[in-house]
């Protein structure tokens, strides 16, 4: 089997486009391609797919190739517009489809274009290969505003479009560093916004239930996806007062079973664990059900509460041990309709508007 093909980050494409735009503005872009150096070493050429010069501004577009990684920005056009300004500084602007940072806690200050420090460094270095003059560089990604809705940007307080990302310059197929960095950013944004009692949820079902049952601020609910081990370990970077784990038992039962990456391809089904638990607390055999939702639906209300509360306590115990008792933990389980199935720990801190 052939290995998966790597690609390039939006930051790399932005650096290539910015260098080419500067060359075009200087009247020196002779070739239909541009070469830049990657942060991890080596040089790479990119074909120029758009080039325009209108008076005192030059625009160049580079098509992003993310390789075999399922990146929402694969195939987008990353465009850099370059114009001169007095002095030697390189000033960054957000064009169409590139977001603006609105919250503290990220690596870029509020009010700045969402062009991360790594790409900024790449852009500066690439431009300095051809000129010491001052430039205003505006990065845009047509369609970026719509694509950003599929990312963590709205939750992180990046509005109006995508972020320009990348530290090594390359995209490794099917790797999770970008997701994990987004999750850590979400924690930093919550902390910087005054949150001290976060609520961690697997996804939208958990978030909807959290806001239905509890009085929470916008930054207080943080989606973890499947990265529970990473996220719980990352909690220790701040002095949180308490944490709530809230979601469907199909995901959260896996934590009690010792699976901290809950992706279906990288973890066991929660059903065997729940089958064992039901035999212990209900004295019933429930192994014939194909889904956790179906298992709970087969029970009467009292049995649902008994099993749900017991499972919540087991999840709480597992998370407590993972955190080594550093942060008080509460757990709240819901079904697919958002109805409470069980709970464990002190939930009162989230009942009011207190964060």
C-alpha cells in the first residue's frame, strides 16, 4: 500500500503568495511559479494560478493542496495582495474570508487578522528574500467565511473567516495536531474570558443539553470531540475550580472503560462495558442491543435512572483518577433527545450564571 501524501498549510500558501505578490509589485515576477523555504527546512515551488497588478497593488493566488488530509481548506485559493508603505515594516491585513480575532487567549491579539505567528514569520522571511522595503500584505481566501463555520473558529472568537495556520509548513495526513491545538486554544480562550468551571461535551448533543439544563456563558461549553485524554490532561495548565463532563453515554461510557480517545475506529464499543454494569446493578442481561441508545430505551424509567446514575458515577471516578484529584468533577448523561439519564457529583455550581 502506498503511503499517504502530505500537503501544505494555509500559512505556507500565504507565504508563497505574499512573496510572489511582492515580486510582481517590484516588477520581478518572471516565472509562473515561486519558491519559498519551509520552517522545518527545505524549499518548495508553488505554481502561480492568479496574478494581477493594478496600479500600486499586486495580487497573487496560490491553490492549496492539503495532500491526502481531509482538510476543509483543501483546494482553496490563498491570495496575497501587496502594496508599499513607508518604512521597512510588514503590516498584515485580513482580506475576504480571513477572520479577525475578537477574544483574548489566542496567539494573536484581539483586533488582529487571524494570521498565526508561524505563518507571519514565514511571510516575513519569504518577502525578505526579495526586498527590505515596507509592505502591506492582505491575505484573503474566497469562500473562507462559509468554510470557517465548519471549524472551531466561531467558538474561539475568530469572526469573518478562516485562520491562517501552520507551524512546520506541511500538512500530515489524518494527524490530529491541528485539532488538539484548537482544543487547547478553546481552553485558553475560556480561561482568558473568566471561565473557571468549564463544561466539556463531545459535540452538539451535549452542548444543546448543557444549555438547556444549566445557566452557562458562551465560552463555558467546550467541545472535546474524541480527544478526552488530551483535553483532560490539558486542563492542568490552568487552575480550574470545577469541571463538568456532559454528553451521551455512547461516548462517555468509554471513559469509564478506559478508552480516552473515543473515536469509533480507535476505541472499543461501550456496549460490553454497559452490559457488565447492567448485570451488576440491574441483575439483567442487556447484550442483545446494537446501540447504547437502544439499551437505555429498553429500560423502564426507574431502571434507566439506576443504570444512568451508576454509569455517571463510574465516569466521574475515571475522570477523577485521570486528573489525579486535582479538579472536582461532575458528570451529567443525556440521551439523543437531550433528556437526563444520570448524574454524579455536585452540579449546583452550574445552576446559576456563575462560571
